[in-house]
C-alpha cells in the first residue's frame, strides 16, 4: 500500500500526492480506517514534516468533504457519465487542494495530471486537465443547491454529509438542530483531559501544563475536565508519565459523572477498552472499591491494564469478557454499558464514518439491546445501569433503552446526576440526555440511567 521509498534515500523522495492517493484508495477499496492506513503509510515512508502535514490534511480533507467535492466534479461532467474510481480520487484531491488548501492552481493541475500518468491513466489526463481548468475559469466556486427548493440536498453539499444522514437528523431532531449538528461536526475536534483526582487537583494540573507552555483551560461546566491546544505528542506532556491525567472527551466524562459511582462500590464496565470510563469512575471512587473493566479482546484489555498502572488505579481489574457472555448475577452496584454503535457523534474524529453505508447501522440496535439485556443481569437490587453510545441515532439510543424498560419491569428510570449547566436541547426525560457537539463542543453522545427495583 505504502510507497516503498522515503526521504532516507535522497534519490527517491516521497511523492506526497501519490501517498495521499494510495491511502484514500485503500480506505475506499478495503473499507478500512483512514487513521490506520495513514499511519502505516507515514511510518513506512517517513516524510519530512511539511510533507507529512500536507499528506495528513489532504487525506482527512478529502474524506471530510467528499459530497462537496463530488458535487463540483459532477457539475463539469455529462449526466450519467461514469468516472473510474482512481480518476475520481485524483479529481477529489485536486479540487480539495484548490478550494480548501490554497494550493497554487498550476501545481494542483499539473501534479494531478502527472499522478494520472504515473497510475497509467493516460486516457484520462485530458479529461482531468480540462475539468480542473474549467473549475479555475469559473472562480473555483462551489455552486450550492437552492436551500429553499432542495433543503436536504443543500445541507448535504454545504456540510459534505451523506443525504441519508441529513434526512435522519432532520427527521429526528428538527431542521435547526440538524444544521447545528452538521456545523458542529466540521473541522478538527477539541482535546480534553481528565484529571486523575486520586493524585492531584485540577487546578494544580492546569498550572503544571500552563507552566510548560501548553494552552490549558479547566472547564466551567464539567468538573476536573481540561481542554488543551497545540500539544504535540501527549505522552511528552508534563504529568503524563506520573499518571496525572488521561485523554477523555468531555461527553464521556459527563457519562461517568452521571453514573455517580460511590466509593467502595462494585462497578462493571462491560465494553471498556481503551479504559477511559473505567479510569474516571475509579478516580471518582477515590480508588476504593472494585472496577471490573472488560473487553472481548486480550490486546485491548492489555491497554486498560497499562493505563490503570500508569494512573496508579489498583482498584481496576482488567478482564477478558464477552459482553454477551455469562457473568455473576446481581453482583454490581453500577454497570456501565457503553455499547458498540455507528459512531455518528464522533465524525470529527473519524471522518470515515460518513463513508459507511446506511445499511451498516441497521443491525446495531438488536446487538445493542442484547448487550444491554445481558449486562442488566449483573445489577444488584437498588443498583444502577448506565446505557450510553457515542452516536446520534434515536434507533440506537432512546429506542433501545425504551424497549428494555418495556420488557423489564424489574427496572425503572433513574434521574441522571449531571452538572447544572448541562441541559437537553431536545424533549427528553430526566433519566436520559443526548449531547450535541454544538452545545458544549463535545462529541455527540447519549446517556441514560435505569435502576433495579429493591
């Protein structure tokens, strides 16, 4: 997949556009994750920092803006014309460079034609050259659909989001919130840390980071949450080796707060890897009690173990366990069930999610329900069960927990323990909440809480 040459051989320098092209085609052909394909290519080629930044921006940019780029391309091709996948990829890259990266027009056109030649797409070079030059002559403008006559198509192209997803959010949350979701999921996501309160205070951690030149700000709403910018390698930050913090989005931190774990209690985190919620729960418990932190795969359980060791949280018990497997019944005071989901709330982090077909989401609610139902058996009388996802899809969220309550009269809704500044943006009961990116600048997330009756 990766180019076999790198900057260690000055006679064969890295071609940044070829590298980006290969990563994008791998994601398209294999349906893999862009971060994995990109990291493998960069590790193999070791490009200079400037080329590395160019490749990274181009790959993620094309994935984020695919609908917009295809709209531009289609406006310069005959209706129904078929464009080969490799040619379309080259065109997407070129249009993105000119419309969103301020790459000189001549470089974008010439390098795209050269890339086609290197890929032996000789018959397409004239087409590529002509289309791109027409785009330049027209001022490189993206002509959007009429927002009144075609509101869903307008939103799809304007925010580069699949039409099915625009329709889902518009129907589920209303037009105003739909557009705010789309706008909130654009660009790069913020980075949040969670203070290890078993070791120090958030004020001390903030001061430590700031003294090292890191832009660090403690949240006014989410306790012990710090947003940071311009950090570079997280593992090199002051306090990382000492276990003073771990990386965790604000939405996930709110989920742990909503769970209200008590010191000395028994907690099961049934889909835990890489361990962020287990760590936060253990810290909120003062590292007293038991946090059984489970995952299906041993290598992911090892990640939990490494994180717990670094943070000094010895109440965590990393455990290989199938969330659909058997467990000791009614043994836990609190069970966290953060179920596998479509991930529509974390598109900023994984733009590939927008490229997944709608059909991939259709079987998830059944799996989520089975995991939730199985996990509920662990909850003792009077204990609580948190069901959460990082998606914005009612069929995976309220519908799943609603079905569970209808089928399990031994459970009842339990109000969420959330900070005063966290309010629902839609009509929801006090025992569940959907967190939208545009509200607190967190990931999109769903949290609900039920309790086993005494």
